[in-house]
C-alpha cells in the first residue's frame, strides 16, 4: 500500500562564529526547547538562495551571504497520523562581523530568541539533528533519511 506522504523542500543556513553556529531558540508546547538552524520551507517558484535570504531575515534579522552547500539532509517527521518527508539543503552562510543576535522581522510563532550555540555542547537541542554533521569532520555530504 502506498502511504500518503507530503514532501517539503527546505533550506537552512549554517552560520559559524568559531565552533558556535547561529540558531533560533524555540519553545515547544510541552516546555522543551529546540534550536533549529535558521531557514525553512521553499515557496513555489522561489530559489534556494532567495528562500534562505527571506527566512533568515524573518528569523534572525539578517540575510547571510551564501557559500557552498555543506549537506543535503532528508528527514521523515511524524506528527499524530501524518508523515512528512523534509528534504533540506544546508548552505554555508556568512554574516557581517558586527552582527548582533536578534529576532528578525517575522520570527516563527514558537521562536523566543536567536543565539550562538556550540553543536558539540547543545547537540540534542538541534532539530533536525544537524549537530551530528556539524561536529564531524568526516560527515558525508548526503545525510540520508532519519526519523524525527
């Protein structure tokens, strides 16, 4: 039987300041905290670079200069009786040296802040678990599928 599964194309920015990376800080309804990389769903007709610029302005108040693709990730999300296949591109991004952490023009509804976070220390809070690739020098470019 073929299961109804939506596919969601996403892009994220990996913005480093030494080991730490720029993240959003989100509060879940159960009180737990998540720290996703800035980025999100591509809109129809939107380029990957255009999406990263828009999402970063909305979430962290700056459009990074994008460099190369670091990773391609595929995540299967399950929520209640729905499944979503999220295919994401993670780009290396750069912001001005004087950039100060601040929420953007339209932060996500659960976003409470933006911060620098070291993936080797805060890994379990990264959603999806991009910290696993960001802390390994030998991480593959294609991160494959993982349940979340």
